[in-house]
C-alpha cells in the first residue's frame, strides 16, 4: 500500500531523474493539477493513478515504494560518516533498488563500492563496479568523472594482469586530463596509473619520463598523493636498476608520511619497502624483516584479506632468501588454503616461489614451471614481469648447477 507523503516524494524524484516536467509526465490521461497534488502529498494515489504513472515512467507500481534501506543519498551519507561494512552493504542494496536515481548520485555510490572492493583485494568485483562507473561518467558528460573512472579502471585492470586494456584506459585518461587542464590531484592520479601500467608493459622510457613529470607535479606536498607518488617513483627506479634512487624515494615517504593520514597506504608503503630490500643488489633481509615487524601489528586495525596475504607472501620470500625453505613452504601452504585477494603480479610471484622451491629440492618440473610462467607473462603483454621470471630461471639454473658441482667435488 502506497501512502503519502512518501509516495509524492518518490514520484517527484523519479520524474526529475528523467528530466520530465509535470506537464510532460501527466500527458493526456491526467491533469497537471492532480499530479501536482499527488507530488505534494495532498491527494492519496488511487490504483488507477499509480498504474498510469508507472506506465508513463516505464516502471512497475512497486518502484514507487521507498527502498527498505532508505534512499541512495541517505546510504551515501551513512558511508561517509561511518565507512562501516554494514553501511557499505546498505549502499549496495540502495543502489540496486534505486535504478532511477540521478546518474551523478549513482556514480558516487559506485565509486565508494569499488574502493571498498579494492581494499578487500576483490579486483574482479571492483572491475564490475568500475566498468559501470565509466559508462555513467560518459553518460553524464563530465570530463572529471570520466578521467577518474578510467584512472581507477586502469589500475584495477593492471592488478588483474590485463595490461593492454589497462594501458588503453590510462592513456585515454591522460589525454583527457591534459586536454581539459584538470587539477593537480586528478593529473597526478592519472600519472600514477599510467606509469605503473607502462612499467608492466616494459615501456620503461615512457614510464621514466612520466615519473619525472609526476615527481615535479607533487613537489612540496606530504599527503597521501605525494606518498603514493614516491612509492611509484621508487618502483620505476628499481626496475631501471637505480636502487639508490628507489631507496631514497621510499625512505622519504616512510619518514614523512604518518599512519594517521591513511593507515592502509602507510602499511602498503612498508610492504613495498620490504620487497625493495629483497630485490635490490645485494639484498638486505634484515631491513626487510624490520618492515615486516612494523607492518604486522598495524594489520589488527585494518586487517583485510588482501593486505594479510601481501604480508604473508613477503614473509615467504624473506624465508626463501634466508634459506629457511621449510618456513617458506609452510607460508605458501597457508596462502593456498584461502581465496586469493592479491594482484596478478603478486599471485605470479607466489607461483615463482613455488617453482624455485621445487628446483631447490631437485625437482626439474620447477624449471618447466618457471618457463611456462615467463611465456604466459609474455603472452599477456606483461613484458617487465616476463623479463624478471627469465632472470630468476637463469639464476636458479646457475645455482643448481653450482650446487651439483660442489657436491660432485666433495666440497
């Protein structure tokens, strides 16, 4: 049963969402005055009036009922004020029920829901939300919304290993941002996405040039955007072989960016620093261990499956580097028992480690496993990752040959 004044508020909202005047909605079957009284709550709607208006709006009569979780605007307010899991669930329910809300409001809801899925490591779900968000941005016609949607989509696609699609989205966002002279925050966000995708695609000259542009753009800041820029610059310099510059960028971010500003980013910086210490030459496992020890207690406050798995993977790599092979196998076993919530690159790293352990135990299938991973990365246009795997394969073969030589000579 539909009651006033809720029906009138709902009717007005649905009419305005379609950009219709009262005269246009009333048509030939209803007077404008009667429609006005319905919207104001002065008249109780009859079944005939409800059926007529539903047909004019291409709805079902049930669509005039307010969603159980409240309006989409109310759900967004709850998310902004609490950020709780319950608020997010209410927002998703309201979004599903409110198919006729203004596109900008739906865009804001999808932005929040996609962000939640990213933090949880649910990149497939995130892509689903972001693809709808990009479509809404195009429908609205606001360049800022288009750029933000494409930027987030590019980062998500990179996390899924879909490098070519990610590169297309990032390059489109970069072109739009430059053409429309968007503000520093939007241009920097685009560069962050573009640089990471270019690096994965093996386009290091482009990634290096855009890194210089990004560092200059955020100079003088010390917020989350600046910290993420330092992280990205460190990753690029590391892949270019400049370990000193990479460490300098990360240490600057670790020192100046506090956990009170963004605890999730603060944690990710420490995980990134730990991985850098393992990858630089020579590796520094003690420094990596310090990063692990700093990050682990903080997980109690923002514990998500993705972050927990990132930390466990880092600990497994650290165990392998320090010849604690049984510990590495145990940690890999823990990760095998849960639904993966890591990026494509991090999942491949786990597979690399499994193959390395097989080679260490004398199982030649590890060599074939690494070769298959490298070939798949190449097929996926993930050139940088493929090069890393080929390097690891060569080092593993050389190490195994040296061990066999030592054993044969009795050393």
